[in-house]
């Protein structure tokens, strides 16, 4: 745990600060978010002389690169690298290969981190003899509207995201199958062969699955907090989730291993199939339509029950309904 005594770090956490950490942040057109992310590390409790912030830009056409360059002029531990291959797994691998620290942290330009995030993760990494440790996400938005608030609530709800524990939270330290913004021993990432660059999405969980298959241990902490700034409108959410579903199938195709993902990644696909497939089969045998009807009734009943229990402060039933349906069907 990250503790203070008379405003001084405890011996336990001073010891954790002997480890250097390279923070890897892929970036593409993130001018609205990148400063918030970098500032959260500059204002961190972890000593900056033990930090290295590597922002890997994938050809931004906005002011992202200029913003990062200004930080690098002021802080020598902030560095800008280029990713000519454009896609995120390439950027992450470039960051890992250029990291000069014993530990590597994978971050997102869309996020910010509590001042004690790194200290808590590094301390637990030692205490648990773990290979990777990360914290839970608090989903927020930069601009508050009824739709954006609905999106944050759905992305933090088990009915919305399944057993994605880093989104819904945990009450105690728990072994998990993936980490959102984990801190890893650099050596184990090198040994695993880094990220699979064929996977434009799902490269993170696929690598986690490989690590676990190799006997590595990943833990989620309840009290290390990161803020993730979500998309704020329904169309970008639909587009993003459609791509996620598309890459769920491609991930299995490329890796030839269904265990590269978790069951939760295929639940929406199976649900939509339960509606569409019986509907087609009614051409052969009309009673098949009842399967689709029953599946839809069960879904809508569960959905309305969840929405009824969800806090609707600053949003509405309509907006929650729209987001849940969009996420599940797209």
C-alpha cells in the first residue's frame, strides 16, 4: 500500500522507488487529452528521476506532436518517438524496445493517473512477486451531456461490459486475465515476444493470455486508480464497438487460438446470432421465430431491470437504453 507518515514516504515505498519505470504512451491525434495524461505523471508521487515517459506518435495531424515537444524541452524524461507503421501494437513495441527501465508501464493518452498509482503498483509487484500489476478505471468524460454521462455509466456496468473487472472494480487484490494500464517487468515482455503486430486491436489481452499461459502472474489492485476519458457520442461508440467485434473474430483467425480472448468478448456476438439465425431458419420452419422472440424478451427484461437500478442523475432512461443497445448490438 502507498502510505504516508508525517508527509514522508514509508520505508516500504522508498524501497519501491528504487525501481525505474518507463511509461509508454501511444499517441495519434490526442491534442485534447495528451497534456492531462503527461501532467498526471509529472505531478506523480513517484520520483521523476526514476521515470521515463515515452510518447510514441503514429503520425498525428493535429497539435499532439507540438504539445509533446514542448514538454520534452522542459522535462528531460519526456521523450517523443515516431511510429512509421501507424498502428498501436507497433507503437507499443517501439516503446518497449526503447525503454531504459527495469519496469514498463503501458498507458493511454486518453487517461490520467492518481498520484500514487505507480508507487502502489510497484510496491505490490514486489510484495506479490508478480509479473504485472495494474489498477482499476474510473470512466469520465471531458464534456458533460446526458449522452456522455450515460456512456460512462454503461462502461462501468457489468451488464454493459461483462466481467471486465478493471472497469467494474474489485474489492481486493485479484488475479486477472488482462490489465488496462499495467506495470510489467520489462524482461517478461521481451521473453514473450512483445505485442503481436497483426492485431490492430486485442493485442493487449492476447499478450496477457500468452503471459498467463507461460505461468506469469497478473494482479488487479482495488486502490490504484486511473481515469479513462471515454468517447462522448453514440456514433463513435458504435464505430469503436463494431471494430472491437470485428477484431474479436480476426484475433482468433490470426492466432488460431480461441483462448487468445475471453468468453466475455463473444457474448454480444452470440446474443445477436440468437436473434438473427432463428429468424432466417423460419424460412424452413416457422416456429424457429419463437427462439428469437424469447431471446429478445429476456434481453429487454434484463436491460430494463438494470436501467431501473442505475443512477440516472444527469442522464435519462432513454440515453441509457440507447447506449446499452448500441454497445451490445454494434
